[in-house]
C-alpha cells in the first residue's frame, strides 16, 4: 500500500467517489462522516428528483468497484432521472458497501478542526517546508446509542474536504444577515427541502406558507405546494424574492435538463398572472422585497415585516420556508492557509475561473483544471459543491473531474508522505 495518508471529509457522493478513486491507487484512505449514515444530506432530500441523468452522477471507477464486489449488480439506466433516495439506494450505498471501501468510513464522526503539526496559521508563509508537516485533524465521534462524544486526533498527508454546503444555510434578513427574530424563531429544518407531498404534508396542508428564495429549491417547493392547494383550497402561498425579473426563476434558453426547465416554467406560471394557465394558482408573488423582521403571535403564526421600495408591509403566515441557499462552513480549516474569494467564500483560483463563465447553464460548464484547486496550504483541497462556495451552479459531473484533478496534483507534487 502507498503510505500516503489521505483524509476525506464527508461520505456523500463526491466523498465516496474520491475514496474509491484513491483506494484503487493504493493510498491509505480514511473517510469521516458526521452523519449517522453515508450520504446523510442526500437522504434528507431523498424525495427530490435530480435534474441531471444518472450518467452524469456516477463515475466509471465507481461502477467498476461495485461490479467487482457484486457480480449481480445492475446500475440504473444511464438516462434515468433519479430521486435522491433512488440514487442513494441504487448507487451510493452499493458503492459504500463494496469490498474496496470496507472499514475506511467512520460515521458519527465530525471534523472539528484541521491544523498543521507544529505550525500555526502565520508560520512558514509561502515556504515549501510547511508542506513537510502533516495535517492534524481533531475528530469528535458520537456513540449513536449513548450519545456520548469522545475526541481524538489523527494525522494525514493530504486532506480533501468534500463536506458540501447543504444544511449550512444563508439568512433571510437584509443584505443576507439574520433578520430580527429569525435566529430565535426559525430552526435549521426551516431552511431545508421538506417533503411537502409526503412525510411533511400536515405542516403545509391548508396553511398559509411564506416561501423565500429565487432558485430551483424554491421553485420545487412552490410546485409541490400548488399540488396541495389543488386538494385543499385553504393552502395558500406568498412567494418573496429579492430580485425583480419577468418571473421569479430566470429561464435558461434551450435548457437541455428538461426536468429543471419544467420546474422553473411551472413555478413562474403560478407566480405571474400573464403566464398563468388554467391552473387556479395559490401563489402571490412579491418581487423586489427584503425581509426585515419576524415575530410570533400567541397562536403560533408569524408576522413577517417586509419592505419594498421603502414601503413596509406585514405578512401573516403559518409557516416560513427559507429556500435561500447555502454557504460553505469554513470553521474547520480556519487555522490553515486557505485563500478564499471574499464574495463566494470558495477557493480563490476556482472562484476566479467561475467568474469568467459566460453561460448561465451549469451543464455548459467544465472543470477548470487541477491548478484551480490548489491552495497556499499544500495538500489541502476543497472539492465538490463546497468548492463553488455560494455559487449554486455545481453539478456532480464537475466534482468527479475534480477528483481526477486532485489525483493528478498528488501524484505530481506529493511523491512521498509529508512532501
């Protein structure tokens, strides 16, 4: 076995694919997953259908190691548009269960911090000697039965952060800060993707819901809420977006991801009367609006103060669904020398490359090469959705290329452990 120690943070799609990739090359690989199961975030939005076909969401090497472990395995059709839970059960779980990955994944294990042995953040700036010091990873493991936590440290020569951004939400208030009352009254689940037509139906059926956001998550929520309204006319929605466009969701001309295009058009038709079809829409769209404050009435409903063009209005709702996107959690590598974009909070070289993208269609993007993933901290890489920071245009196919790019960098620049 190659004695190079590779630590991978997150056992989601990119983390699992990276583990298989580097194990095939005989690296000493450990994967740390804070959740109770592999692909914990995917499981939480398992009811949502992926826009991209399976062919873009799996690797050749992933299929290879599954087939070598299970001769009877039959992958999904290449063109299949899988729901999250289908993707998990038909591909990610078989990948994590294969012989190659046996024993390398630690669940219920959170990476608290990553430092360099014997070096602080301000030491050996720009010096090659810094790369000779191994990473020290502080881990917090939780016993799933007793809920007791223990801490320990592990060393690694290379650290690959594949932890993503889902669950680390942005805020609703003015300028992206928390609005008064937001932190006290809303919980983390209010920023996720609820199963409106399934397990969470009672939360929304016959209720007045405020949806905030102008991305595909908000569009998905809007379309699902309309399905509820078709069955129960008391189900009503106020949809608030900061931007003012012809419709809440900007359309991509000639969008080849037909599921994405259909969701966007359906949501826009529900919001804009001029686009409306025969559907009796439950949606009231308020564009160009910022949320100022949230308070709660004695009956549990919310009073939401919004402002548009200097004019304030109070909206009373039963539920608030904050589909405002996510951002990277950078706390774990705060003591490393990581050069970040001040706008997107992603690694600066990749952020600069993304800034030069001219297409609004993420499918038209390609990976930007191995050097775009390099940091001043040699041996530390951020890949997957987190590498895009606040930019929501990431696709899994790009993360698969990033894995190969990191492999190229390691084989080129790290011939021996600690170098």
